C-alpha cells in the first residue's frame, strides 16, 4: 500500500498564483494577518499530520472499524492517540471565532487542509469536520451565552460536534421529522426522538459530544416550516461550560455496518427527554442549519478530491513501475522483459483523466471556499452579497460534480492497477468504498442537482447564473492579453453561449410543465460542473503561461499542467454537447413509463 503524499506543490500554486490568496486576504480585515509565509507554514504542518499521523492508521481503521458494546463506541486502534496529537497541534479551532478561542482562519486555507486529511484518512477526518460544522452553526446562530458554554471546549478539541437531521422515515424530506421538543419553565426544552446515520454520534475520542438536533415543538406548523434547531450535550454542562458529572438522556443504540469509511462511527442516536437549548429562532431550524450545510457540502467535494488524489498517486507510481507488454512504437525499456504500462495510450487516458479532474476539482473547491470567505469577512456589503450569490450556485456543483468525479477517479485508479487494484493490498479498493458516500450524504447528488436547477436557476430566473457568467466575462477580458491564451479562451466562450441558451430553454419549458426541472437537473448540474472545470483550467493556464514564457518556476510542473489542460479541452470537455442533447430531450421519455412498467 502506498503512503499518502500531500500535494503541496499543486495546492500552493493554486493558492498563491491562481487565486492570489495573499491579495484576497489582505483586502479583508478579518484575514489581513494571513500572510503567504503563514499559509505555507500551516500547509506544511498539515501535510505532516496527514502523511505521518493519519495515513499510517487509515488501513487499520478500515479493517477494524468501530465497535459498539452496550452503547459504548470504540474507534479503531490509533484513532484516539492521533486525535490527541491533532488537538495538541491546535487544529480543532483553526477556523473558529477568535472571541471564543478560535483562530479565525479562512476557509480557502482550511479547505486544503481538509482535502489532505480526507485523502490520508477519510474516517478520521469526519470526526473533525463535523465538529467544525457544528461550531460554525453555533457561532452564527446561538446566543452569546450558549456560545460561551460550548465553543471554547469545541475549539480546544475537548468536545466534538454532530448534526442530527436524519430519521428512519425522513431523509431528504426533513419536513417529516418526528423528534419532539417540549418547552420547559427554565427556558430549555426536553428533546425526545430517534435519529439515524449520525456521523460521530458516539465515540471514545473526547469527554463530551455536542449534538445539533432538528426537532419540532408539539404545536409547530407542519412540514419544514415547523423545524427548530437545538443544542443537546451528551453529558450535562453547567452555565460556565463545565461538565456537571450527569448524563443527559442521549444514548447510542447501534453503529451501522457499511461499505466504507468504516473507522467513522455512523450511529443510531436516541434522545430520551434530553435537555436541549434553542439555537436561533423557533421554526427557523432548517435555514439555520444551511449555514453549516454550505460548508459541509463543500467538504464532501474535498473528501472526493482527496481520495481521488490518493488513488492517482498510487496509480501513477504503479504505471511507471509495472511492466506489461511493449509500447506500440517498439520497446522503450529494451533491457526489461516488457515496458512499463505507462507507455500504453489507454493507461495514459486514465491517468490524465484523473489528473485533469482532480486539479480542476481542487481549483473549483478553492474558488467556492474563497467566495465563502468573501461572504464572511469582506468589509464591502456589495462584495459580500455577490459572493453569497456565487456560493449559492457553486456549492451544489462543488458537492455533486466533485464527488461524482472523485468516485469515478477512484474507480479509474483501481483500473490502472488491474487485479491489483481490486484486491486490498494497494488500498485502492478502500478509496473506492470510502469515496462512494460523498455522493449520498449531505443531500444525495440528485437533490443537489435539483436545488441547482429548481431553486437556484429556474426560480431565480437565471439571475445567479448571470453573476457567474459575468465573473467569467471579466476573467476573459483580463486574460486575453496574456500571450498564448487566445488558443484556449474560445472554449469558455462557446460553453457560456451553450449554457445561456439551454438555461433559457429549460426555464421556458418549466413554465408549462414543472417536471421539466427534475428532468433536466442532473445533466444541467454536470454541464455547469464541466463548464466550471473549463473555467478553472483557463485560470490555471492564465497563471502558468506567463511563468513558462518568463522561464520562472518549476518548468516540469508547469508544462505538465499545460499538457493536462490540453487533454482536458480535447478529450473531456466535448461531453458538453452530449449533455446539451440530454437536457433538451425533456421530460417526456422519463415520465412515459407507468409504475407497473418499471
Ligand atoms: C455513512 C452515512 C453518514 C451520514 N451522516 C449523517 C449525519 O451525520 N447526520 C444526518 O443527519 N444524516 C446523515 N446521513 C444521512 C444522509 O444525509 C441521508 O442518507 C441522505 O441525505 C439521503 O437520505 P435518505 O437516505 O433517507 O434517502 P431518501 O431521501 O429516501 O432518497 C432516496 C433517493 O431518492 C431521491 N429523492 C428523494 N427525494 C427526491 C425528490 N424530491 N426529488 C428527486 N429525487 C429524490 C434521492 O436523491 C435518493 O437518490 C448519513 C448517511 C450515511 C449513509
């Protein structure tokens, strides 16, 4: 099994040269102190954690999984010690609110750390990511008193967090949840109900677990408008934020046996008159939870990028070493019995497809993370509003398109190794199993596509898309003077034209038939994903070409990026045409079959 290597070169190039993180951070008071030196130092330290602490316990975590005995959940060997080191390094509060002990770091930076941790050990990373999401929700919506009670210990890493939404009969349709919250005279609530599939719901890493729970008051309006959000500690906490020594009616009924991420405890959680406190306003629970969901959904794209990159590293190494057959143009390694499989065009097709998708997916995740930072930190309200609109459009794509491609890239990596990819030894089959969940949780990818097509495009009358297309226009106007870019920019201009016209066509058809939205949604999400990957590759080239011409920088790295971009434009981007045909095919063929005919 190959050890994970953090892709620091690509990450730092994207951060400093493509997205000019130093300029972005310098323009915002909350991030002005995040200098290039600090960014490099943090990324390098995170790389050490990923490579030396998390990667070595990844395989064992998969073998051993989490154990449940009488409500007690034990994580795999090594997880507890690794978590202690992670906490000692101060990683838990990296992006947290400074007033409550966090370090206030931007998402653009932390997103790359997430990718590394997910790539090295997705199961372990989930314990930390859920906590970050929970603290973010508390930070945005809880009262100062609740924040003081919970955030400092969560930022210290002494307590972890969860999000408890799903119930046995309510997954996508959370309006149907049955968990009840009954108001008490002291202002708290008694929470009763069962939640399933709760990541990190119970474990042995910390002394307490803080659950964010969706529930309904007995007289709440029906459906999603009656959902409220509560903070419910597993172990009771006093007003000063100290443990009282008492339990709080929260127990773990089971851990799920599942396909992958076996070291992550996926729990059935029972709340039996547990004491909880309202977070934000009554009946606004779902919208408050969305603060966290934008970040969590981006994280699922990062999980996929990380695992795909881990598979790519092993596959590329293997293809250089494994000798089978001869090059079609004659022996390349005559001293050996055969040539390395890297000589075969089809093996190169797989490796280049992986590299092209991984780099663009990483860039798209950074672009979305940057918008989240602008929306959070920028002093100019107009800039914040513009970033909010981009976030709304980008997040479903960064979640669904990156996780679909990420899973496919893990499968492709397996294929490069042939039978050796199928057996456990090289770790590629684990990556396939671990990557699969990102397409499902945090809202299944079909739901992301529906959100993009329905709420964010048709119902917004195409306004959010117009914001993105204007960003692309601005980029093209700036980039056209860069020598060499004129060859590539028409790819984006064509794509923009296609997307404008197909969007109008779906909006028109949907006004007569609402089924047209769901019928177009998946292909539309893929079309926007491919268009964004196109945009990302152009942004990369706009940074690479001047450096290559000036002879500065790491030439093999830069020329490799140009060749990968050429491959993307020639062999992956043409799929846009098939997607347009699929979108234009409309709802008729989907809806023609009766239930009995399926
Ligand atoms: C390992 C794991 C960890 C998880 N962690 C958490 C967690 O920490 N907290 C938490 O609350 N939940 C968690 N979940 C739950 C997860 O978010 C849900 O499984 C997911 O949102 C889908 O819900 P469901 O499984 O009920 O599927 P369903 O809602 O039953 O959907 C089934 C299928 O129907 C499609 N579908 C449903 N409704 C529509 C519609 N209106 N239009 C079009 N298609 C539709 C979906 O896209 C999907 O393909 C986890 C799940 C797993 C497996």
